[in-house]
C-alpha cells in the first residue's frame, strides 16, 4: 500500500442547504469557484484561528484541516450556522493524501512545488511532508500560524485570500493592511535555532518557524522566490 496518507490531517464535511454560500461568507478565499483552495477562518480582527484546504464532493464541502483542530473548528463553524439546515461533522472515512511528485491528485493550491494532494481511503502514513513544506518556506497549522494576522502568515503570496469575493470574517483589517501595503512582520522558516522570535522549533529537522519584522529577518531565513518579492529586497536572500 502506498505511503501517502497525511495522518495529522482530518476531514470536516459540511452538507445541506447552500453550503458554499455559508462558507463563502466566513473564510478568506472564494469557494464559489474551482476547488481546492487554501483558506483561513479568522477572528474579527483578522487573526488566524484555523487554516485549511477546502474541497468539493458533489454539493458538500470537505474541509482538510489539522486533526487536532477538527473538533474546535466544528464548534466554531457551528456558532455561525445558527438555524441554517447544514450538517457539520468529522468524516473519518476520507483521508488526505500527498505525494511530492507523480500524476495522482492535484497541485497544492498554495504552491505547486509542494506536490499533489488528493482524497480517498487511508493508506500507509506519508513520510517527509513536514520537512518538504518547511524547506519551501510554507507554514501551516495553529502552532505556526495561530493568532497572527492573516497577511503576516504570507496568505496573499500563497493564494489564501481573495480581495474581490466579498465579505469574510476579519475582512476589514485584512483588506486595510493589503491596501496600505502594511505587512510589517512575516512568518519565516529558518535554519537552526530561531532565537527569541521562534514560534515553533523542529530540532529533528534543524528548522524553526519565526515571526519577525521584515527588516529584521534572521540571516538563516529560508527565502524562496515566492516570498522574496514581498520582502522587497530587505533580506540578502531576497535579492536587491
């Protein structure tokens, strides 16, 4: 059996009346068009509560999220459901799969270099996903993104926000930051110890995730091409 299952992920299924309209009014990316997309559910102040990929299954939407966050996400979505005839349940019959290369699945909507993802019955656990993701400079999950402003999570650069789709929770502050180009801090993956700005350390990988001012990013920062432009040449690896 191929080793492709991301065992730290889970599926939350939303089914019922106008599920897309319900979700589209909450999350940062447009779910009215082609899926999957990467999106966030934010606080009213624009800070990240959850990030996830959203897939479709007929009229249902499937939220590909951190397994440890699934129950909290269900509770949060249920607050907004009110009296709408919508079911929100964890679906353990569906697993999330990943491969670094190959033809199965679709390219990760954040960055094609991340590899392909698809949904299906569980197989053996995938190996190498976290290191592959981090070495491409991509952060995810509550430990890395939680309680940070969505644009500081590099959401615009990784296709995680639509400024044209209409309202979502936290839109006002997010749109204001984008309009003013005022993203003063960024999440960056660094080689080794990130120091006092570290959010998460992965000593087994020799990597850390730091939250730093764009003019004070550690020299050991991994600055891939997709992020370099946003830094405007303020880091040596971003170019001049």
